[in-house]
C-alpha cells in the first residue's frame, strides 16, 4: 500500500532541478526506507541519483543509509539502525547534507520527527527531498512541526487500514491453514483461503462451548489456563485473544457491526461467539487485575537480611501474586502483595503518629534550608560566569585557539553545574508539595482513604528500605526520629 503511494508520487519526480547556493565539499547522506520485503528501494535510489546528477554531486561524496523492510509505524526510531547511524553521522559532522525521498521516510510519528528535526537544526545541515511533489525542507521549526503532524496522521491512517486488512486476511491464524484457492471435493470450502487445521479443530470448538457455559471467574480462569497449555499459546493474553476473535465464526468486526468473511471456513456460529463475548466481558476486568498481580512489582525492592542483596522479582501464573526471592538464600521469599501490604500498614501507622507541628518543624525547615543553600550556590556560579565572560572579552585574542577552547570549557562546566542545581531545586520543591499533602492528610484524618498513587509517593518519601528474613520483615523509615525501625512478624 505504501509502495503504491511511492509509485504514484514518483511519476512527478523525474524532473530534477538544480539547487542554487549549495555549499561545496559536503558529505551527503541518502536515507532510504521501505516498510516491507515486497517493496523496492529502487524508486527512492533512482530519485536520489537524479538529484545528485542534476546538482553535479559525485558518488564519492555520498553515503547511502538503506533501511530495508522496517515500518516506521511499528518500529521505534531507536530500533532503526540505519537511521541511528545517519543521525550519529550528522551529530559528528561527517554528514552535512541529507537527501531523502519524502518526510514520511524519516518518521511516521510527530514526536520522532521532532527529535530528528532537533538533530538536523542543531547541526545546521541542509536537507533536500528528492520527490519534487514534496514541499522543501524549512528552517522554520513551526512549519516543519506542521508537516510532522501531517505525516503522523498519514501514518495513523495507514496503520488503521493495515489493521483492517489483517482482520480480514491475517498473515497467519492459529487453528487455520492458509492456502491459495484450489478445487475441492467439498463445494462449500472450495473457495476458502483459510481452512480449518484439523489438529486444533475440535479443541477450539470445545473451548468456545465450555466458556459459553462458565458461571464463575475461577471456572473461566481454569479454562483459560488449560487451553493455554493444550493450544501451546505463549501467554494468557494470546489465549484470551482467540476467544475474542470473530474470525473463528467466519466474520470480522468493524465498530458495532459484523461482516461475513466468504474466504474463511468458520469453526463456530456467530451466536456462540456472542455468548462467549458476554461471559468474557463479565470477567474481563478481574482477569486484567489478576494478570497485573501476577507480574506486579512492589513500591520498594526488598533486601535479603542475610546477604544485603536486592531480591529478584519473579512473575508467576495468573491468579497468584508475583514474588521476590533471594538468589543466594532460596528460603527467603515474599510475595509482592505482602510487601505492599506491610508498606501500606506501616505508612498509615507512621502518619497517624505524627502531628502537623512535627512535620512543619522538621521537614519544611530542612527543605527550605536546602533550597536556600542551592540558590546561594547558583548565584555564586552566576557571578563567576559573568566574571569569566568579562575577562574573555577584555583579553580576547583570535589567534589564541587554546585560550578560546579553555574559555568555552569553563563556561560549559559552570552552565552544567547550574542546570544540576536547578534540577535539585525542582526536586526539593516537589518534595515540599508532598509534605503539604501529608500535612493535609494528617489535618483531616483521612489516611485510611488515601489513594494508591498517593501512597506510592509517600512510600518513596518515608521508606528507606525493606529488609526480609525467614522470620520477619523490617522496614527502615525516614523520619526515624519519630518512629525508628518498624518490625513485623
């Protein structure tokens, strides 16, 4: 589909004009990308060669970055090696001019396109599109940002169309054999492209029938886990998707409507499929919660008391809690649910023992004192920076290259230190905001109704570490001048 768009566009791209004012002695980088194995890079390569010929660019000054069969809709830019290589070359100054067929070859995502723009603008390179129907590259960030929105919209449309295509003609489908049209002794399946795989036929039908009669969540989960094993699926989610797919009823869904797939041999009827959907919808949220619990990590990674090492997180089967286990001491083990429960109980108890006056006195004073110290240091660095710049202007020598380099290094080091100070001040200000929230909780006495997200913030603020042994769980807390160490049997 994307290739058809390129074919259509290229017919306007055979006339290449000479670009006036091109700087000489450049290293040119040509970026090529197609999304699938069935697509050809030749269209883009030929367009680039004609552009170079029109502008008198020798091939010796050009490096090609060919990204074959990588969809920008599916693969993030960090996982596109040729694009990363191009951007690294731009950053290092090895490439000073980029040629690309159209903007959508670089990205299909607005934010990724903006990241690429940042690199191009910072390096002050030239960018030319070899398709004449594409608007020229602009040095105006706002204009290119608008184009970025357009390519994301185009990418979303392509993705939606591909999803519809895959619903109707999936590359492969569990329980089916995909084949070309062929003659058959059975007229009703003669034109079927997707035919039932007899190895799984009975299992799939029986699984749908069993789920349609489910009365409880535990019964449903047991069936899902059993079918996962029997059908050799990778995960509970993969198994769940089978029972959510109308493909097995010979239909596909678009919005609230279902459409017949003439080329699919159905295993079940649409009525049975709808019965299964009613059961799944009833218990879906509970299953999602169970999946999360089976993989959930605690707010704080516990530490083994015997060796002082962080305990390893382990996922478990759906329906049970994930857990932590010491890699050296196998008997030291605790579930994620237990850790979080201990944390919640301890924080509720600690907050209940504090008073507003204590919090204001200890926390606010410490935070304000730290912010003032950082602000003072930041002001000193600002004055130092002014002095360095004044000295540089008064003693400027254009021939003293080392002096210029040393000056820039000093300025950059101070600016980096100022940025670090600003970051620390912001962190402390956020902590101050959290202290205010804590005071409000104490003031109104609603600690037992605190939300999970807010509890998470309090954990980071109050809990230093969780230490686990075979006999007990110990929580070391900040604000220990009020509470000390909390031990739980």
